[in-house]
């Protein structure tokens, strides 16, 4: 699209709930991101707040402060709902003539008032998670089993860990080495960032998830002819609130895994009251072997950890599992790419 956009993250930009906003600030994006809206940290640079890298994207207090054509919902809410506070901001955006891009499960196009306002002021609505008709979906054929292109699943021990960001880092590092690397996105932010190949997994009826994944992989193989593909994971294999990941291994053909983990987390995100504990990395590696997949390296999300503690935890785990354990935001992913099995050209 490459039109100007503001990103809504009111009250959440400094939390993992704003992972869509974070991805758009880091880039790439389908739009030129001009500002992030969050009155609780207005006045700062969005990049500086995110990872200490200034990006010239201000955090502002309202949707009217920076001229734009689009207003992008940059937060994930509980259950993908559209809370009233966010709905009110979208009404303001519509009244100023902004088009709306929404990745939540609750669709803006199902709100008659918002639909009328957007139409009245000349905008449009894009609901990324609006399900496609079944007639447009693919069923798994098995054709992808004939592919020889290596596929690496970037999985996690929980949701909201940074799997998409790590996937992008892996692709970039491979390309830096002269490899043709591609990412298969499986979430709404991947689409918002303009990734060419993929689908939104959690809007796809279960019977067609494997087929849509296969379609994306085959399209990538045919059009990009990559040396390696990285499949973006969602949630975690054993997350009781939304188990996911086996599809990438069984249907997507990934035999190598990069595993993202947050050492400071004890319970799956959102299950703290139920005390649903996250298994150890060693146990997850053992489980993945039953899927005929091998973990080539581990990446850390260092939330709630100071740098020294995080580095010490990485060194300790690396000694235990005899695989590289890296902090991707701080150290990059070169040591993990060194371990990938990629056929020689």
C-alpha cells in the first residue's frame, strides 16, 4: 500500500500486547508508519522505547495529531475482542477520514456504526482476520512432501514471545550470506508487514490449515525458488489456551526447529490463575524429536531479566543442551544459522 499510517496501541505500547505495533515500528510494513498512538508514553520515539533504536516515529496522544491515510490496530486484546475504548478511537479515526486496518478477531466490518462512519468520510475497512470463503481454501494434497527445499519451523514454548521477529532475523541473516531465504507468515502481523507468502492460521477452519500451509509453501517454492524457508510458528505445542505448531512439522515438512523461550515465564501467558506451567526447554526438545524434528538452536525472549542474568541463563542452557542459545535482539542469530542444514549450491 505504501500510504501513511498511524498505529493504535493506546495504553499497551510498552507491553507484549502491542506486538503488532512493535513489528510495524521495526518494519517492514505495508504502510509508511508515521506515528504510534499511546497517550501513556506520548512524546517519545517509538523505536527508542521499543529497543533503544530511534526510528523517527513519534508516540502521540491522539489519532488526529499526525496526518495519515490509515489507522492500523496495533494491539492484541484478550480473545481478539474490540473493547469500547478502542472502538471509540476507531470512531475518531473514521470521522477524520482514515481507513482502518484491523487484525483482531472481532471485525470492524461487523460494527454498523463504524462501517457507516468510514463510508461517510471516504475511507475503507480491511479486516485481516475476516475468514475467506471455504471455496477459496486449499485442502492438503501431499504435494509438499516432494519438496527438497529445507524448511525450518520457528516455534515457541509460549505465545507472544517474538517468534515472528526471530523468523525475520533468520531470513535476514541467511540473505546476508547470499542465500535465497523466505518466510512463510502465519499471523496477521506478517500480512501487515507485507510478507509475500503465507496465510492467517487462526482464521482458517481447521480442516484447511494444512492445505493453506501447503499452498503457501508450494507458492513460495515455485515463485521464489528459495534455498531455505522459515515457517513462522504460533502459540506453542502444549499451550492449553491454543495448542499449535504440529502443523508446521507434519504438514509443512519442517525437520529443523528454532525454539523461542522466555526463561522468566513460569506459566503460559494468560493462564497464571490456573497454574499451567511451561515445560522445560529440554522436555520440549525431546517432544519435538517425536515429530521427527530436531532443535538446532534456542532463542531467548529476555522479558523481566536484566542483561547479565539473561546472558548467564543462555550460557547455562547452552551447556546443558549442547546447542547455541542466543539473545536475538542483542546478539543476532548468526550462531544458529551456522547450525542449519542447507544443501550446498
